[in-house]
C-alpha cells in the first residue's frame, strides 16, 4: 500500500511543476536555466534501459525543446553555424556508423544480445543529446543577459553541490551525500568523481567577482564563501584530479590577470593577489595537515577521503606506490584493440566488452578512440578546438571588460574540463556540452556586436549583483550595432 503522505507529496510536486511550466511556457529560456542548474543534482531513481541517466536536467531540456518556438531568434544566420553544424552532424553520423559496424560484428550467439543493442543505442543517444544541447544553447543565448543568466544558473548549481559537500566533509550531510561503501563525498551528484566537473570549471568567476570594484559587499562575501566551499568540497571528494584542477585554475587566473592591461579598471588587483596568496597557503596547509594526520597505511575503505589526494600524491612522489595502476593498464589494452578497428572503433559502449578493459576506460579521449575510432575522436577534438578558437578570437575583440573576463573564464573552464576528461569518461555528463555551447554563444554575441544591456530590471534580492549582469565599461559600440 502506498503511504498517504507520499501521495500527498507527489500531488503537491505535480501541482507546483504544472504551475512552473504554465508560468514559463512563453519563456523557455527559464527551462534552459533550470536544466543547467540541475546538472549539479543527479540523484535519480534507477529506470529501465537508461538506468540513472535520466535526471531533472533531461526533464527541463525536454521542456525547452517543447516550447522552443517561443525562443525568438534575432539573427537567422549565426557566425558559429558554419563551424558547429558540419562538425555536429559529422560527429553524430560517425557515432551511428560506428555503432552499426560494432553491432554487426557482435556474434549472433551472444546470450544478452537485446541488452547489447540497448546499451549501444543509449550511448549513441547520449552523444546525439550532447550535440543537441550545444545547438540549443547557441540558439537560445542571443543576448548578453541570457549568457549571464546561464552562467549564473551554473554558479547556483555549483553553490548547492559545494554547500552539501561541505556539510558532508564535517559529517553533517544526509546519507545520499556519500558513496556507498567507500564513504567518499559525492554531494548531490552520483559519484565523487563527478563533483569536480561541476564545481571547478567556472571557479575563476566567483574569484574574479569577489574582487570586482563595483560589486556590492554581500555578493563579494558570497563569492568568497562559494570559492571556499568549492575548495573544501573538492578536497573532501578525495579526487587527485580535483587538486590538480584547483592548482591549474589558480595559475591560469594569475596569468590571465597579469596579461590583461585593463584588468585593474575592473578588479582590485591587490585583493586578487591577496586571494592568490591565501590560496597558495591553503594548498600547502592542506598537504601538511593531511600528511600529518595520515597513518601511513592507505586503504580505500578506511583512509578518510580528504586525506586521499595528499597520501597518494606524496607516496607516489616518494616512490612508495604508482600514481595510478588502473588507467595505464586500461590505456594499454584500449590501444591494442584500437589498432584492430582504427577507423570507426568497436562501436559506442562496446569497448569494454571487446577490449576486456574490466570496466570503462577512465579517459574520455582513449574511450572515444577505442569505441568511435580515429574519426570520432578527431571530430570531437575539432569541436572543442573550434569552440576554444571561436571564444578566444571573440575575447580579443570584446570591448566590455567584465564580459571579456567572462570569456576568459569560459576558456579556463574548458581547459579544466579537458583535464578532467583525461582522467574520467565525462561525455555522458552534460557540463562539457553546456560549456561548449556557452563558448560559441559568447563568440556570436561579440561577432554580431550585440550590445550588453544598459539597464536591467532585477528582483530586489539581485540588486547588489547588478555589475555581474550589466557592464557599462567600454560601452562604445559602433553605430551599425545600435540598431541591432
């Protein structure tokens, strides 16, 4: 018998959901914001075939597409179209061809053939879905306030994941915030290794906002708090990749600020230098404290997750253990199989079965090479390269200081996600696809000389954040752009 309280909760959720859809049916950009926010919340029940892959993000993406006709398109032909569309179509076709060839090579006597077919089709659907996310973001974000809203939605999701992660670090979080068995912190995501890909790619933005000369005091404090929470959560996950991402983000931000001669017009560089100093002290202190608390006997089940990165990195440096034993073996096996099927690979999701890697290859690019061959890998890398190139050119041309720095933050974020994907199979996560969409949308706004808003009606609780949304610096737009 179903509990009466559960029925009541489901009924209330249904009413609230229906009201939310009705209120925003003519503003589907809100559904896109919600989808971006929900990439930080991946807890979901196991479903047939798709298992845990269908989350709240997918619900809101479906709503975005359902009401897509309400998204006005100010420009019929976008500068990014000639780059994105051919690459997107070619990548999808290569995955489909790879899957068909792979399925044709599976022995007909295979006992679990229906399951094999289902897994291949779901994996191909995942790749198609990622490409559709990129195309949707490019179409939907046709003005600066929408790009800012999308980035803000990511930061809000980052805030939720970081807050729950901090609670888990101090053992105050609910049970869902921990991995079963190892008790490593996974916060609101499915596993601990997904957390850095959500909370770290755009971490440079709250750092920059905290030193923004014109941002209110409360938003500055909030951004500093968010940065601290993300730092603690990243360490709490026990991920070595997270530590490397943090260090790289700090170095990249320092280089960006020192090479931008106009950064001082927007940021208090003295404050940023102080933040950089405290960050360096925090990293060194972490290693000192973690190593001092470490008992010298590493165990995945017993060693606290926050000690894990320091223990493994220091022991590897001292020659007491290999930095990683699983991934090199997987790469070796994957490359051996790759030379047997170099053009289109084994077929999506068939790599582990064919190459017997004892699980998925923990590297996005080796996995693509194995399962989609050199064709699929090169097309995916071309999409990333073109996104970075498109955004970089736009950053050089952007006359608005805050948005120029936002573009640089997106570039740093892409590099961080590429670093992350070198240690994990991350294409099933939506973050990389949303970020690539952001970068192409950013480039379109600059190339089309779309002016940022001079004024923006914000709710009272967002008033102190106005400089985050509205940038008047460099507001010398060409006369031709004034009528766009």
